[in-house]
């Protein structure tokens, strides 16, 4: 995997929206944060643009991302927010320059489209907080982003959940938002999970749909040769009037019961305030014990 150079003070960091619309006001705290870190924010043309729910037309969003991707002075692209829309532009983007001059693409949620596509191309990216919610992130989540982009070694030790499946494994970190991974199945952006550690999270979904998406991943072979599974926030889940009968963790456990790999629940990633930065594509070691979970890069 190609690992982009880590940033240093004075570097330019672009902020663009590949999906839902966002105003300049909504990213002011993120801009101030970059400046505090000694970085130079470059605001994309999609910030402040609007076409229905999107940050401009598909072509405008693709062009804005392409411009930042091709600009050698831009050292990282920080996606302003998620929502929906990145999949509409992914096939309009020419990624050839990122293979010559790798740079960090940063975000989560709908940005999983980019993480998955970049993984297929062999380029690492950062599953991390975005400008839209930087104001509500924990200090630990913000520090993890700063430390990671500046190249400081970031390892995680968190309390173990009673429902975790114990064990250890190693492999490249992959994944992101479950709904997006599900939607990419069968496309040029669908990831190969063999020998890797899959990370999943989701927000505002019905429990039966969590089951349907995981059944789909199972049928697509996502778990066949998986090294390990990390489950982040399963936030604001819904149930029907006639209950599905299982919560999100039990749905996951039922899906993976026929396999033999460690499983971590409650990992601080996703649509949670404590959304820690993960380097997608990087080789990592995962140790799941009764009392503690340890994730470190190799």
C-alpha cells in the first residue's frame, strides 16, 4: 500500500464536500483548528454551493475534488461532511495522480466510498472526524487525528466488551460505514477482505436492515478469510412495531458464529463523539483479551 507523506507545519490542507451541502460557517471551527496546528486551509468551491441536498452538481463536486487531488501543493483532502453523494461522482474522478503523488484523503461515513476505492488502488487513507462535527468531538478523537496526520505513532487500548470474541490477528485495516460497504458490493470500488481487519459502523438504520446488509456481505464472501472484525458505533438504531428480536451486537454475532476470528465491539469509531482516526490500508495488530483491546500499527 502507498502511504502518503505525513503533513508538516505550513502544508496546505483542502476542505471539500463530495456529498451533502455545507456552509462556510459550519466549517469555521475546523478551519481554526487547522490554523492552530500550523497548517494552511484551502477551501474548495463546493463549500457554500447548493443543488438540492448536494454541495453543487455532481460535476461541480467531482471537479472540486479533482482539482485538489491534482494540486501538488495540497498535502491532504479533508472531506467536509458525509450525507449522501460521493458514489455519484466516484467514476468521474481520475485517480492517476494520487498514485504518483499520494496524499491523505480524510473522512468517514459517506467518505467510505473514497476509502474503498483508494484501497482498491493501493493507497492508504484516514477514517477520521470531519469538519462538520469537529466541534462535538472528544479531545481524544481530535488528538488522534492530529497525531496521525503529523506522523506520530497512534495505538489504541480500550476496555473490552463482554460480547467480544477473544483472540489476536494482523492485517490491513479496511472498511468504514456498513451501508456504504453494502452499496458498493459488485462495483469497481468493492474491497477484497481476505486476510484483513474489517471495520464497520453505522447510524440511523433499522435493525432488520443491519441484518440484511451483513447477510449480503456474508454472501459476498466478506467474512470467509477475514482476519478480524472491529465494530464501532451502531448509533441510533431503530426497530419496527413488530420487533426484529435482536440488537445490533447480537445480529453481528449471529452472522460471524461460523467463522473463527476475533471480534471487537464498542470501538471508538463512526458516528460517535469519540471517533478515533484509523489509517485504512495500514498493517495493524489486534489483540482482544477479556479486559482490554489493543490495536497497534505494525
